């Protein structure tokens, strides 16, 4: 499961990706979103007195938690689509929404 959170620089680990660009006081982009965290990047941010950044990373999910989360999503979608009919387009849309909400969408 992909997780996005704001972390202090000393909590960053190599391989994490920046979820949002890092900006200076003038709003100029110092580091773009999607950049991979490495030691050099952290040292550069420390020099500019940046204290925290928004990162995105993969986190292993407990199978039982995943099943519970998917069941909850399925129940929500069943409620949302309860009056939508049962044609191919509706089923395809429901599968696409399920993939998006579960994090399995490409």
C-alpha cells in the first residue's frame, strides 16, 4: 500500500519519493515531486534549513487489514451503485472505482 506523510529530515530513508515539490521562501522549486530521497538530497535540504517534507513510500500491509479494508470499500461501492443497474458499463465502472480505491489502479 502506498502511504503519503510528512516526515522530518532525520526520518527519511533512501528510496522514498517526494510526494510534493520542496519550495524555497520565494516559491521556487528546490526539488521536484517524485524525486528519490538519498543522502545528498537530505544534506542539501538541511543546508537550506528545510525541516520536513512530504514523502510517499510503499508499506507492507497486513493481509487481514487488507481484507477488512477491501470489504469496507466493497460495501461502500455496493451502496453507491445500488440503483445503477447491472449492465456491462456499470460493472466496468464499479471495477475501475474498486481498483482506484484499493490502490490497485495503474
